[in-house]
C-alpha cells in the first residue's frame, strides 16, 4: 500500500459468522495461511467467480457446492492456487472440504474451498490435515482481521471494511475482507473477497445485490491486465438481524443493503489497487462524454493498461502524449480528436487534439507529483461515462514478479 | 539488441534511390537525426500508416501527398514525433516539405514527411532550415546505413536488410530499414520502415504486395501493446531494373517480389522485437490448432502482452501457470482446456489442463535460460495458426520509459 494510505478499517463481527485461522506452512511459516469461516445454519450465500477458462480446482468445487445450497463453511488458503492441477487438483480441493465437514458435522458439499497463490503446484494436503483442526478450534466472532491477513499473498496490507446501516429500522452490519495485488484485471468477479451481513436476504435477491456491487467496484480495476484463475467474491447473509428482511432488490431495504454492499466493495477494490504490486501511485481514469459506457470503458482501460502511461506516471512525468496515443488506439476512425479533452488532477492539458493553449509543463509536472492522480478524459460526443482504477508500473512490479517463485 | 543478435545486414544500394543524412540537433547533437531519400522520377510508392486516431501531423501530410502521386523525396526526422500538435503541427510538417521541394525543384506535394520521437512538442523548424540542405548536399546511393542510424530513437542498433532476387531473369534488389523499440504494437502499419526496390511495379500492385508483407511481419509483433501515433511503412519501386516488370500480384514476378519484400519485412520486424526496450529475451508465441486465425492471434497476443508472463521470462522462470492464465482469459467458455498443450522451447509442459506427466521443473528452467524462447500453444480444436513475436519485461523497460523525457 505505497500508493496512498487507506486506513485499515477494523472489521466488525457479523452475527452468525465465526472465523478461525491457522498456519499450515504452505509457503510461509511465519504467519497464518489458512482461514476458516463458519456460517450459521440458515445463511444464504451468493458468489461470482473468474471467467478464466483455466479456472482453478477450488473455483470448480466452490461453484458446484454453492449450487447444492446451505453452505456452512468457507475454507481459504494462501500460498498455493491449486490451479492448472487437473483432476488431481479437484480431488485435493474436495479432500480439504471433507476435512472441514468431518470437524463441522456437515456434508462436504456444504464447504466451499478457495485458494490463492502459485499456479501449477499440488496442494500439500497433509498440512491441511494438521492446520484445519487448529483453525476450527479457534473459530470466534472477531476473527475477521486475522483472516484478512491470512489470505494475503503479495499484498502488503490487509484489506477489510465494515459498514452498519439501518434496514427496516434494524441495524445491519456488512463486513468484507479481500486480497489481491497482482494478476488483477477482474472480469466478472475478482481476486478473493468475502463479505457477510446479518441481514436476511432472499436467495434470489442476494446474487443481484452482489452482482451490482461487484460490477461497479472490482470490475473496474486493473493492476496489470491479467485476469486471475482463482478470482472469487462471496457474500453470506446470515439473517441473524431477524427484522432486517430484504425480499426485493427494488425496495427500501434492498436499496439500503445494496448501498452498504457497494460501499464495502468499492473500498476494498480501491484498497487492492492502492496495494497493487509495486504501486507508488493510485490512478483514477475517468472517461466521460462518450456515446455509451462500453466506449468509455474501452478508452479507460486502454489508458489504465498502457505500460507507457504507467511508467511515465511512476517517473512523475506528465507525458500526456502517451495518454493521447492510448486513447487514439481505441478510438480509431470513430474518434473525433478535435473534441477530446484531457486533464490531470484538474490541470487542463489537451484540447482540440493538441496541447491546451494555457498549459505549461510546470503545472503538469506539479500535478503528477501527487501520489493520487486523476486522469480525466472527455470524448465530447455523448453523455456516457466510466471509471477505472489502476496504479503505476514501477521497478518493484518487475522485481516482485520476477522473484515470485524464487 | 540484448535479446539475441541479428547481425547487422549492410544495406545494398537500390538503383534510383539516393540517401543523405544530417544532424539537426533536434534532441541529440551527437549524431545525425535527419534522413532524406531521393526517388528517381517514375518511382511508384505505396505505404501503410498507423490507425491510431491521434495520428501525427506528418502521417496526415504523407497520406495526403501520397495520393497526389509522383513522390520524389522522403524526409524523416527522429527526436520529435510532431504528434498531438494540432493544426500548427500540420503546418510545420508541410513547411519541412516546402524546404525539400525548394532544394529539389519539385512540388511540396512530392515530398512525404515522417517523424518519430517525443509526442506533443512543436517541431524546431529553424533546425530543419539549416540541416535539410546539408542532407540534400550529401545525397548518394550508399546512404542507407547512415539513414538507418539517423532514424533511431530508443533503438540500440540500426535495422537494415537487403535481398536480391531474380524477377523475369533480371536481378532485383529489395532494401529496407526500420526503427522502433517501444510503443510497439502495430495495428495495420508500424513504426517507421522504408523499403525500396529497383523493380518496376504497377501502381495497383505495389500496395497489395506491401500489405501482404506487413500483415505477416510488423502486424505480428508487440513490445508493450501500445500503438504508436506515427507508424508508417513505405515501399518505393524505382523501376530502374527495367526488365523486372511486376504487373500482377498473382504472377511469377509478383510472387518473387512478394517473397523478397516479405523476407525483408520479417527480418526487420524481428529486429525491432529483439531490440525491444529493455529486452533481454526474444519470445516467439506460436498458437496452432485453433478454429480460425483470429482465435489463435487473440491467444498469442494475450500471452505476448501479459506482464506476468514477460516478467517471469525476464527472471528465467518457467512459470507456465501464468501462460495458462493468459490463455484462459481469452478463451473463456469456448476453450476446451483439456485439449490445450503448451511447450517451451520444445519441452512439453502442459497437457490436459495441467502439468504434463513427464515434466520436471529442471527441464523447464533449462528451457527458459535461453535468450530465444518459443512458447508453443496448441488449442487442439482446429487447424488454424498464428504467430506473434515479443520480448520480456525487464527493469530496463521501466527505466527507459520512466526516463524518456528527462
């Protein structure tokens, strides 16, 4: 979390959820790398997963078990993604579910597995046999903060957020934790993110609330354009705040819970970008004036994923020509370059396809020295808009990813 | 040119073409940065240009002048791209054409301007007034090698290639020079590339020969995924080898010239990738077994542009999980992962969605220690294939692009 600081938000316990952690020593022996969530009976779950065709074994297993319904446990490990491991990997993931089921007295299908870490290595099952019982023994309501740390890989800070809102006059808590710093360009879900609320939410409503929250948060960030094989984002509604019943998306209660869920996801998504591998700057790319959101998004991603824009900002260089080049390679013949405007942190730089008349290099350089940079691009042809969050490309990104397996 | 060495190929003179260079001191004062090509009367030209909407002023001018026909001079400068400079930039580009026209006794429309370098700064016209006459005075048949050096920006080596073939029993020369090391992901043309042949080629045939050569060479490379604002590739056919007349693409003469042109373009495209900014490895991504070429190309580009794949190879790490993740994010639901195979320099690594049974890490690590790496991905569902050339992502890429304007 070099690119500006999001103060760690101490996660608030959610009635109906207990969390335990343990050190299994999967890759590191100096901190916990297993997190176990216990969900009270009657909890409703919804989740979105990566659309990467090479999705990991735990993604396949979790998706399958989620359809079974009545999930009671989430088992998460860091240090090993159990991806690219074929049928054996799937058997391993199911075996970890069986370990939890035996301890919890439930069916293996009521356990959802999640993994993050190195791709292509077998899960060390024997370490799960030893560590999972310890995590189980340590289950308690205030285990969220420890879990936020246990699921980290190249993250430098834990990411957690809680919000309390009133739903039908009853206070409701939404708490979420997430991990992710590299291989971040979520496609429909993202990284790992675990959310819970004590509201009661109808089973057909919860996926809709989650989808809306994810679309505007995790699906609008990129660190390096690479979509992970293990992305997953899950929300559990325990229903322990019994009066707070959400039976429809388009209701006052639905809107209140949607707002809380979206705010928690938005916070965690921004925290992931600020903790992007090697990040020294947090960059918000806002594109407006487009004919439709898709056009704005394409331009925003082209700029947010341009290695040339990202290295220039790393160097505090207001090299706006690279921004124009990225915009222009998306827009092609459709773009009216004479209507395009670009501003960096409020400093107007480009107008009419070239440098703004009142722009001076000094103002641009001053703008990009900030650790938070807003690139505002106006296409000037419509009213649609879109925003993508990203970070710069630094020596440390290369170092972290060159050294990752060594 | 860190990523393996392509021996500099001394460019052979082409009858009907004279080349001169000079130092205008646009950004550097220690070497020539202006190249002037004189084409004999009767020469036919064809060119392809960037499709970036923010194309540079010289691209607009050259495209316009090319339609006028009867081009007699090409004026190239490095150090300043004259892009993002609006109407003033276009006026500046036309002014440089006028300087050449006055010296050469032709119309300004018979001069095609080309620029490469920093985006967003005005061209220093006064330096052209001084330097162009010196380049003009120095015009001679053997100026190609000096021109190959004069057009360099972040290139570390000059790129030139000549081939002699027999067309209708007459020896014909094809000579080309190119520059480019960063902002390389050509879309329909690329970087700067100047080709000439002494064959006579019909005006409607030359663009077709060029398009075919470019599509298979410059349109199959990427350094950083960023498409330049100034890309241009031009071929001039002087017709001085008077018997070597190419009047149709689908003729023996057309095929012979096409092969020569394609080989020169292929050589120069590979040279650009080997000299990619910060490159320590040359990477050939070959995808076969796809249903169509587009599918194969999309997979090849996803791998070739993955920062995670590129940093792993920089570190000589056979992190094949990252290759799978890149393949999987393109293929999505369409991909049958159980049919995908991956090999690195002939070492079979992935089969059936996971690690090949006979793969060991040592063999993979040995394969990626080479400076030339072939990533061979078989999709297993068809007969189409495509190849993309790229390089790794190193500390030096970040350094070069962080320091570019400082």
